C-alpha cells in the first residue's frame, strides 16, 4: 500500500483513529483463515482495476468504513448478483465481518484494509463504476472538520468512481456534519442532496446507540444534477 506521506509531508489527515480496538483469539484466526478468500492486498504502487475485482457481477457497490458490517453483509446476502467492496481501516472491524463470512460465505464480497482515500487515489482503477457509495455514520471530527471523510475536497474523488446516475448514501446523527454536506452540494453546482429512504439497509449498532441517546439519524442521498450530465 502506498503512503500517506509524500516528500516527508502528510498528504491529508486520516479520517480515522489508528490502533482502535484489540483482536481476540477468534478474530485473529478469522483474519488468518478467511482473509485469503475475501481480502484484497495492494502493495506499494500496485493498482487494481475494478473490472478485474468484480468481473462476474451485474453491478458493483462500495461501502467506506463498514464497522461491524451489518449493512455490507445484509446487502450482499440479498443481492448475490451484485458485487460489494468494503474498505475499512480497523482490523477488529474487518475480523468481525470475516467471522460472519466464515459462518455464512458470500462470494460477492471483497474487503480492503486501509485509508479509503488512499485506496481511491493510488490503488483502485475506475475502469468500472460503482452504482452507489455508502458512507454511514463516519467519524464527525467535531474539532477538525478537515479530517471528515466526506468534505468538499473529497467529493470529486468519490464522483470519479461513481456511475453518472449513481448515488452517494451518507448518514449521520451529527447535525453539523449533515449541514456541512448539504452546503457542499450547494457550492458544487453539479451535485444535489435530498433526504434518502432508510428501508434499503438495517439499523447499525452505532445508529441504534445514538437513537437510544436521542440522537436522531439523518440520511442524505447525493446525486449529480442530471441536466448537467445530459449537456456534457
């Protein structure tokens, strides 16, 4: 995998905390035994065309920071004809998903461990495009908005990997983050945001915890403006 630093300078601040959580013995075993079937290893300067990663599926879908994997696993199970790529920085989260896949294999899932922006910048080749990109309850970084994974500078990168009529599905229970995402689409005239349906996915553990603490989730679906697409 390539490096966040270039010429001694950090290219951007990571959108995740390092070394979060510890691996149990069962998680270590799952990583060792299941990773060869589901994991995608990307060495320094190595690239991976999406068409090779998902050659036999009618559409492909991306989830960034999938956590416990509730949404990723649910969607892959009910849509075996579609391919699903999950990118996650934390090994315990990946191990949790691999333990579930050990019990109920899903050959339409692939996993990458690392910085999602780094993967999209340096390693993944957009010779095939995602129908949707899910960014569900990312770290809101209340004291450093530059570390938020969905921000004005990253939206064009996500757009590069998204089909022209595709959707970025964003959810958060932090009002400030929701307002920022709306503002981003208002400043980038080729994008728009609207309230999205929630019946396409299960409630995540994090989401339920917020609801119990009276933090109401908001889901936004980001689309390119179709009139501009037709003119281009």
